[in-house]
């Protein structure tokens, strides 16, 4: 590895580390599996240095695609091998409000979690989320709507009927 490749790789890890970690946490629901996927994603980037050299403008989309695929592999592994969650995802967030919100999001079905995270946390448009998840735009819109409705229901205090947001 040349010095330039090392600098490019280090910069990519620094720039996209939180994004990959957050997506792994949202998809998998526990920190240990997320850390494993995170390592696999950046190992693949290390092995595919030409991505950094030839197509740096597509790096973010490439990393998201690889992250989603790694998470799918981890889920398949979990189905075949019994595992138990060891830690809540909420410890990743320092702010109490963010932690509580993420705890509720993590209780949602994964299809809603993923759409909400990519759209609201990562700032992708519906079209971009559809491309990244190999879904139709209408499907993404439905998942966002249903996810918001579910989240609102979860965050509504039944005694006071107030939204905690």
C-alpha cells in the first residue's frame, strides 16, 4: 500500500465511520454484530483500493451498499446460529433525547428502521433510499409513512395523549 492509498483509506474511514456504524446498528440491533459488519465493510474497502483511486465520487453509495449487504449476511448468520443481543443500540447516542428516540426506532420492524434511518438520519431522498435498498419509491414512501405512524404511536404517552417529541 502506497502512502497516498493509506491517506485516502484513513480519510475514508474517518469520514464515513459514523455513517457505517449507524447503519449497521439500525439494521442489526446490537452493537457486537454492528462492529463485526463495520470491520467487514472497511476490510472490503481496503481490499478494493481501486474504489478510492478510480471512483471516489461513488464511495459513499458503495459503502452503503456494502454495509447493507454485510448486514444481510449477518442476519442470515443469525437465523442459522442462535444468538442473543448483549447491548442496546442506544448507548451509541450521547444525548438522552436521541437515545430514547433510537430505542423506540430499534423496536420497529427492520424495514421501517432502515428507511427512517437512511432518510431522516442520513438525509437521503426517497429516490436515493429506493436505489440503495433495491426497492421502489412507492415502497419506500409507504415504509416511511408507516414507520412515522408507528413511531408516533410508540412515542405517545397513553395517559396524557401527548407526543414526547
